[in-house]
C-alpha cells in the first residue's frame, strides 16, 4: 500500500499535541522508534491495520480515525462518522424535546426562558441545547430515539415510513415510540427499517452504535443472552501420549475431563489446534512463548 502523506503528518501532529517523544510513543505502541520515525517522515509505506492499532494505543488516539487517514476505507469509521453527522444535523425541535426529557438542568432553563419570552414578548435563545446535546444524546438515546433522529433527518414523515413498512400509520407511531433493541418488533421490522433509513439491518447498526458510544441506556438494558450463538466443538475423547521412556499409550477422557480440557490454556495452545491472533496464524514457537509468558506473569 502506498504511503499517504497525511498519515505520517497526522500521527506526528497528535504526538506533538500530546507532548510525547517518538521513543515514548514507540514504547507504548510496542514498535521500534526508528520505524515510527520513518512512518512520521513518510519514508515507509502505510502500515497494516494491526500496526496502526498499536500506534493508536501509544498515542491514545482514535483507531478508526487513523485507519481512515491511512487510506483504509473501513466500515466502523464510516458508521461513526455518519452517526456524528446525523447528531449534528438534528433539528432544533428534536434537540429541545430530547434535552427537556433527559437533562433536568436544561429543562429548567428552557422553561424559565419561555416564561420570560412570553412575558416580555422576546424569544430568548438556549445555547446550552446545542452545547450539551451530543453528549446527552449518546449517553441516553434509545433505539426509538435513533429511529426518530434518522427518519426526521431524512425528511421521511410518519405516513411515508408506515407505507414503506406496509403498516398502518398508528401502528408505525406505536412502533417508533416503543421499539427497543430486544423487542419482538425490532426482529420483525429491523431490515425494512434499516433499508428505509439507509443503514442496512437496523438492529446490527444499533449494536455497533451502542458498542462504540457511551450509551448508558443500552448498557443498563443489555442482555447478553440475546446475542449469544452456540457453537459446537468436536474433540477426540482418546488422546495418543508418550510416557517418560517414549512408550506409546492412549489416554481416554470422561465427559467431565473433556470439559476441563477445553478450559485449560495449555490444551488450547496445543500443537493440534489452529489459532490466530489478528489474522496471524500462531506457530508452535508462538504458542510456547505465550505459555512461557503466562508462567512468568502468574509466578508459576
């Protein structure tokens, strides 16, 4: 991949802004300072996403942002960028209603100014709405709020949305007010809603959004059982082994022992298992080094 001048310049800018030396960032990133210097000065090709993730950790920077600067057209960054644009584009009325519902301080200010406006015949602004809305929205927004925001921003009326979903208007209005991430109506209408709003499967889009934003409402209501998938693993219950003299014998495991083996790290890292780390296949030596490091960390 060819170098993007913006990438080297950007990580250098972030490093200087954080008042860090190349050696400090390199140490935190787990890469050599000479390699990092070459990247900053555009003497090396743009690194792989794995290296960029290490640099992001060292700089305490946004990984998705650095990926985009590096020229990787990544879906997570595009989704977050699109989400920020939608929040910025929210109408004044939407912001006002949302803030009055979720921010008691702003609600008090708005109501007080409305009384003064009515009394004096002047329309007083509420600048706190614009300032506090993004953080308030990301912290408190529900599936219903995201649905309303995207629909209004796209200029789609409730009647038009109902027609797209092939339901009555009152049915859609009830759906929009009461839809949650785990509700049956989400599973029923997730794909057509996402298609109408241009975000793919609405539930999948929401899961990414809720994961990548500080959404306390979702954290409070999240149930991991709703996103679990059972995967069956087949393992041999007879294992070929060697004693100290090199003689072959066969170890037969009970069902309980098989379950225990699946939880034992030394068995997971055995030569017979194909394991990867960030798409890199672990070699036998990699597995041995990992076990050695674990022994050291756990004082075994």
